């Protein structure tokens, strides 16, 4: 390995750190460009300015890292439930929460429709296996509240199953809380016009058409049925141990910042003091000879 003069080495390291920071910023910009493509997310007075939004998002994500460290250190168990209409922005918020966290500590549970075997199980059974162990965070991108929403509106469950869900869910959640699991429940609320605009944007965008399922399209026709189901759900499952929180989500950026800020306020975390990390010296072995990699194994350098 060729020795590099100290000053040149320091300059190279500063440039590399700068490149890493710029790469992080580019990742954020890519997410925002994705949101605004084809005019799907016009600037509607989002928090002061785009610069303010980025600054606040990065600050809040820094706090989420502190929250993660505290949860790992204390063994706290946290469940965050994200519900709402189709295209309400749940996925965007979840993406910003998890973006800078360790996936071994913070993970997302987005369960598909139950299979034939799961339909014969106790309703909550397939969700239980995704609950957090000590020192973990689990975000449910839709949850057991499917029964109170889409299953009710689309007649995927019987009246008896629907009523049994509301008898069981308060006790199920109280049992989880008694066992030491903190539950935070969010409903992302958007207007009729906003959902229509987002659906139309997805229809026109070939990179987002996969997000628009036949079930989503049917939900437009049954807007009022979903509204009624939501109102009943909030009334019958809003308990002191795990209350519902409403996130106004017509403005995506505000919804992201407000939800993350509120989430942080619900957990009594503190910054964990960690030992200073020191990079060990590289060990060189005079007997080791690095073998060349065959050109046939190298990914073509097109960029």
C-alpha cells in the first residue's frame, strides 16, 4: 500500500466525508423527487420551505436514532400501528422513520392477505409472531385493524366475526400493554379530493402503477362506507392504554414531520452515552498476496 502524506490524506478523508454527506442528501432529494413527479405533490405551503423540511426531517431522524439506542439499551418494546385510507401516505411516513435506523432493531410488518390456513386461526394469531422482543420497534403497515376496515367494507368477514373483533381487540391490546409492549396507533386522514388526485397521479405514473390495486379502485367507490367503518373503529377501539391519534395527511411533508415528532414525544427516551469508537490499526501480513479478480467477474462499468 502506497504511503500518502499526512496533509494529502486529511484532505482526501475530508472529501470522502463530504461525499458521504452529499450522498445522504441526494437520497433525500430522490425521495422528494419521487413524491413530486408528474406534479403529484405540488408545493402547498409545506413547512416554510423545502430547506426547512429537509432540516427538520434530518433533525427528527437524528432523534429517532437516539430513541433506537435507548430502546436497545433499556429493552423497551414498541409497536407503532399505521392505518388510513389508501394513498394516505402511511408508507411515506414509515419510510422516513426507518430510513436511518438499524433494521435489526426497527422493522416493518406489512402482512399480505391471509392464506387458507391463516383464515382458520385465531384472528390475532398471525400478528402475534411479528410483535417485538426486548429492544425492538415494529411498525405495522396496516394491522389487525384490517378487520374493522377493509374486511368489513368488502364483506370479507361475517357480522359475527366483526363484532367478536371489537369485543377482543381492547382486551388484546390491554394484554400487550400489561406485558410491557407500548402501542401507538395512528390514523392517517386525507380528504376525498386529495385521495382522488393521488390515485390519478398513480394511474399516470408507470413507476407507481403497481401501488394501485383493484382494491384501491374499489375503495374510491365505497368512500362513504370506509368513512363509516373508520368512525366506528375509532369509537370502539380507542382505549386509554392504546389511544388513537389522527394525522392530517393532505400535506405529505407536514404529515411526516408531525407524525415523527409526535411519536418521539410518546416515548420517554434519553440519549445513551456510548464509549468512544476508535478505529484499530490495519494489520499487514508480509506473507499475504492478494489474488487478482478475473475480468469476467467484474460488473460492467457502464457509469
